[in-house]
C-alpha cells in the first residue's frame, strides 16, 4: 500500500509539472504574438512571409519545456557557462538557447529516469536500484550525447580539411585572396563537408565585420578545438607575417596532413590485431573448441574408461 501511494504521488507530481510547463509555454506564445502585433503598429498585415511562417511544432514545445525546466538550474558561474558553451561550439552547436536546452535536458531526463526507474524497479522487485540507475542515466544522457557529437564533429572537420586545402590551393593560384578563397571553398564544400563549410563561412563573416585575418583564424582554431584547424591557422598567420607564398605553404601543409592521415590509418590497422584478441578468446575460440573437441569428449565419456 505504501508503494502504491508513493507511485500515485510521483505520477501526480510529474503530471502537475508537465501541465505547468505546458501552460507556461502557451502563455509565452500568446505574449509573443501580442508583442509582434504591437511592434507592427497594431495593423493586421497578411503578407506572404507571415502566411508561410510555420507553426510551432512538437520540437519547439519540447525546446521551450527544456528552457523552462533549466531556468532554476542554470549555472550562475560564468566559468561553467563558458565551459559548456565551448563544448557546444566544439560539437558544432551555436544556438543561443543551447546551454538552457542542455541544462533542461538533464533536469527532464533526471525526472523521467526517476519515474521510469521506480516503475520498472517496482515491477522487478528492486525499486531503489531502478531509481538510481535510470535516474543517473537520464541525468547523464545529454552529456553523453554531447561527447559523441563532439567526436563526430571533430572527425568530420579533420576528414574534410584535405579536400578544402586542395581547393584553396587552386583558388589562390588562380588569383583569389585568402579571404575570397575561404569563402569560395566554404560554398563549394557545403554539400560534401557541411561542418567545415560552416566554420569557414563563420571565419569569413568575422573578417567582413571588421576582424583581422589573424584574429579570425585564431578564433577558428579556438572555437572548433580541432588540432588540424589550429595548425592550419598558425601556418596561415605565419605565412602572412613573413610574406611567404601562401599557395606553396598550403601545398606543403596539405601533404603533411595527408601523411598524418596515412600514419593514423596504419596505426589503427596495427591496433586491429590487438583488438581482435578479446572477441577471439571470448567467443570464437570456445565455439571452435566445442565443435572440434565436443564429439571426442562425448565418445570418451561414453567409453569403457569412464564406466
């Protein structure tokens, strides 16, 4: 009876919180429409842009719920906020509401994990263990997703850099400047390597708003946290400072990058034999031993020696 009462209380509290967040989201949407109408001078205009504006879907509602849930738990320290923003930037996420969404995802994941953990744990007879395990998984879920997103984004940036350098060499030898070459390469690689194209476009936009080329390149390396892009930025800054040929420097850097990729591939190939040892010992060798030695052992057990 105590478990059922606790379950009813947890379910009612969860439903109450969800209803509160939904009411807050709907009220904010109404206030946003009224504010937009007041900004338009009180005129009910029906332009093509307003008619084609998509309605807020489930994704927007979930985002707003995450932001509302994150409001009491937002890190007040600027160092923690900057650390989370840098991790999101290395993952390729530049949304202004990403920090709130991450914090809200942790809170919502923790709540959902606790409820599901209690339900599954009660069904299996271990409610405390279920609450602890699923609650921890729900809280750590957004952080784990962010780590995988950082790895995939870094891999995509490194993979597309060699092609980008080849195109930059062609553009610079054709007479374009470094800024124009970065812009053109970013446009050409939008389909093949969208992550690298976005970073090059951001660096070009920074030069257009007034930053120097050296500062934009430094920001490119610091923002992405990619070692290959950081070395590229250092190389371009040094070539610009000492007046050397940028095309020749890019060609040499591209060859070095390809050599590093080849060495990394050889290293992974050398590690494959060591990594295959564990599945061989745990799965393949026992099955092979049973198939080969099984009939012999059975005949030996049925022989006169063991009777």
